[in-house]
């Protein structure tokens, strides 16, 4: 299924070479936020996940056309 994702803060290293703010990816049905984080090698403890404008837990099951945003909890500044 297809979802859109964005990375912010220290997580921008996971953006594409074109440095796209938002991109579409294909994931298997039933995937959780946690599963997606694991696929990118990102620790659950270092991010806040927002799905369709609402903060979600890492156990949240992703659905077709979701828009998932990851924010670094240790962005510095």
C-alpha cells in the first residue's frame, strides 16, 4: 500500500537525494509506525510520529494514503 512520509530535524538524513520534503513509499499492509522506523534504522526513542496531523504511538497501524511525519526529539538548537 502507499503512504507519504516526511522527516524533520536530525532525521533529514533519511530524505532522498533530491531532498524531497514529502515522498510516497510502498509498504506492506499491517505495517506499524515501529516497523517503518526499524526499516529506516531509527530508534523509537528518538522520534515523535504524527499521522494525518495527530500524534501517534509507535504501535499505530498504517493505512493506505496515510501521511506520516517523523520529528527528531533531539534536534538541538
